[in-house]
C-alpha cells in the first residue's frame, strides 16, 4: 500500500467526522509521511498501523460514530487521535501520570525500606508496561535531500527514485479517479497491460514541486511550477495499468501539451489554456473537450454525451458518435467535427451571432434567431458567437 492509498482509505473511514476535525486529522498524517521521507514510507505505514486501526483511534476521541465495517470492535483504552485545537495531547497525560506515580512510589520506598524498594520497583515496572495508552508516533526529521539526490531503485512502492530533476514514483495501484493539473510541461499517458501501478516519470522538474492529495478513491496531482512561467520546462510520462481500473480522468493544462492514447473510461474531461492535445480513440459515457487558446485533436469520440467548447482555440474531432447529445460552442475559435451516421439521425438547434456554421454542407451566419432542423434522436446544440463551426457527415 502506498501513502496515497493509505491516506485515501483513511479519509474515507473518517467521513463521519466534522469537516474541520477530519482535515486536522488528515493534515497530521500527511505531515507524518512528509517528515518521514519517501525512503521511510513503508516503515511509517507500519508504525501508524492500518487505516482501519488509525481511524478507530481517531474516532474514539471524537463524538462521531465510526463507520460500519467488517472489522472487530476496538476495545482498547481511548487512544490519541490526530491533534485537535484546544485539547491536551494524550502523550502529555501519560507523562504527567508517570511523574506523579514515581513521586508516590518514592515516598512508599522510603517508608518500607530496601526490600520493599526492590519489590516495588519490579511491580512498578510491570504496571507501566501493561497500562500505557497507545500514542501516535511523532514525525521524525526529514531525510537530507542531498543524501537522496542520486538514489537508485530500491523496489519500495511509492518511493521517489532517481535524481532531483529526473525521477519516478508510484502513485498507487487502484485509482478509480485521477485529477491532474499540469503547468508548463509535456505529459504523455501510456496504457501498459503489464503494469500493476500508476507510475509517474518526470525529467526536468524538481521532485519537490509534485503535489498530491487523496480524494475519495482517487488522487489529485499537481505537476509543474506555480505562477506565470514561460515555455515548456519538463516532460512527464504517466504509465497506467491497462486493466480498466481507471474510470474518471480530468486533465487541466496551462501552457502544456498532452498525448492521450486510445482509452475506455466512464468520464473524460480535458481543459486546455494554452498548448496542444493529441487524443486517440476515446470511448466513454461522457466526454468534454474545452480549450481557451490551444489546439485539441481527437481521433474519435464515442459517448452518450459529448461537449466541444472553445474560446479562441481550435478543436478537431475526426469521428464523433454521440449517443444522446452533442454540445458545440465557439466564442471566437474554430471547431471541426465529422459525425457518424447521417443528418437525419440528429436534431439541430443552433444560434449563430457574428460567426458562421457549416452544417451538412449548408452555411448559416449572423442569425438573429435560433435555427432548428431535423427530427433525429440525437440532439445537437450549437452556440457560435464569433467563431466558426463545421459539422459534417462523411458517411
């Protein structure tokens, strides 16, 4: 289990906590992993216990009701949860209790003499060993980055390996949802039937810039520098197990390129601010392609709902097969799409202001009213403000 899977499972188990308490607890565990360092990730997980054990410890210190599960009821004494504002840590109570006990014991030993002293010492040692509360391990100091800069693969899942700016890491093995934000770089997604984990390999970007956050069975990944940067500064490859485990993919790109293979998903969302996207044949329930000032090319889009939207960029889709609805919108950009079937399979509703629409060989421009045409089962909704939209039926 990687730290990402651990944190995702833990957050799910803590869903009954109030939002602030849940965030405090998650921040503690995230900080613990960061402090331990990637090389000690597996050791940190062993120290923390399973997500179920950690969740039970936290929930016992809260008024929330633990989520139902198949695990046996936890009957130990209340354990220390992640720090919450206004509460004295359990570890401090343990220290106070030990100090008070030692003072009382010392007085007793003075009264009873040497023999009683020896016997009492033995008894007290046993008492302390059997009565201590479970306390969350404290974060250790982060490992020296310089000592890791040239580390080689150790086989530890989730460990960042390589050099500071040429490295790879595992993101997990069972991600249903993946939300990626890429700034000033090039990202290629690769499906590998032999892969068992989601592996990210990056060249030209310091590993400290990678940001991740577990999110209900998925992962949010932020890759690239923040702020206004110029140019494409790095290249990255994300290898995905070709097992169908990934269902939802959301990629936001700012001054970045994306290479997407043929994929079968439940939902696909691509948002491009500036750059280029090359997508293969996409089969999904819902597909959304949006560009502000970049170019998107898709070899094929087959989904119940397909959305193509541009502000000042360009979208070209070679084969579009919507099962129920196609939405096409251009503010000042260009959209070209080749639709499967014939025009009789569709019902067109369009509004064209200062732009132009070419639909099945007929041009429409500067319409002051909505255009409705056809009686097909699939709805096409077109909005064209000042751009150009071309929808054809090659057959």
